[in-house]
C-alpha cells in the first residue's frame, strides 16, 4: 500500500510538471505577444520556456526522490562537483549560450538582416542559443558559434547609399553636361520610390586615361541600393545616347614615325 501511494504521488507530480510547463509556455507566448514574423520574440520565448522547463523538472525529480525516501545530500554534493567539472569542460558551450542570449536581448541583429562577420557578408537565416547561420548571395551558408562573434556590421540598421560612377569623353562640354545631369537627377528622383532623398551629383572624381569620371550618390531604403545602382546605370546609357553624349572606352592612339 505504501509503495502504491508513493507511485501514485509520483505520477501526480509528473502530471503537475507537464501541466505547469504548458501553462508557463502559453503564458510566456501570450505575455510577449509572439508572432511568426517576429523571430527575436519567438527565440526569446523559446529560451524562457526551456529555462522554466528544466527548473520545473529538476524540482519534480527532487520531490519524487524524496517521496521514495532517497537521501538527497549525496546527489546535491555530486551535483555541485559535477557542475564544477562541467563548467570547466564546457566553457565554450556556456560562452556560446551567453553570447546568444545577449544577441537576442540586445537586438544586435535579427533574422533577415544583412550583416558582415569576419569578412563574410550575408543574410541572417537563423539565430540559436549556440550558433547563428548566415547565407550570402551565392547560397553559401556560414555557421558561426555565437561566442566567436566579436564584432559585426549590420547593413540593415539604417538607410543604404547607392554610388554610381560613370565616365564621359574628354570632348564633352562640361557646362552642358552638368545641366543635363541635373535634369537626369530630377527624372530618377521621381521614377524610383526606393530613393528617399534627391540624389546628389558630386561632379568629377577622376581624370582617367580615356574618360572623365563622375559620380552620383543616392540614399535609398535599406538594402535597395544594389538594384538602384543597376537601374540608374541603365538609365544613364539611354540618357546619354538620347543627348549624344559619348560613353568612352579604352583607346590606343598610334602615331606613324
């Protein structure tokens, strides 16, 4: 009868642990208002749920052992020694977990951001407690331990800048060109909604061997600068052809002796 009572109590405590874990999980997700399109909150909710789950099961295990009359002193002492040994043996793992927690809490970057880590630039695919996965435009994935992330460049935190360098022939009349470029900037400023400020014409940047090089700069929405640069270069080609402005190419002049 006594053994039956102990087994029954143990089963009841297991049910209590299961129900408590479910209640805590739902409460955390409801409190944080987690949605599928918010990876930071989703990761944070899973982290808190895991921590509470381990704590609850540890407490229930201790209660069940106590019900069966097991002396917990040796387990507590062993846990202290084992925990110390584990701490020394798993320093890198602990470091990864702590770094992952800081990344999540401080919102250094999130899933979908374009970041640069150790000369590798890519989009964040996932953030875990131990590792972060980044994928570049070639489809190559870099898996980084969170503890190894020393510093990052987050290209998604602010607006981007499109830089368009182009060249014209040395025979070009610069006064006329400057007027035409001013009109061209008005056109592209109205044409592209991803440009958030009127583009700036910075003028001559270099006197090259075969061309006078100039530059246009435009502030764009985050990560839109790559496409804007390609579009403006295409528009420049059409615009120059329409106004008979020569786009130079390398030439070699040979003089007969």
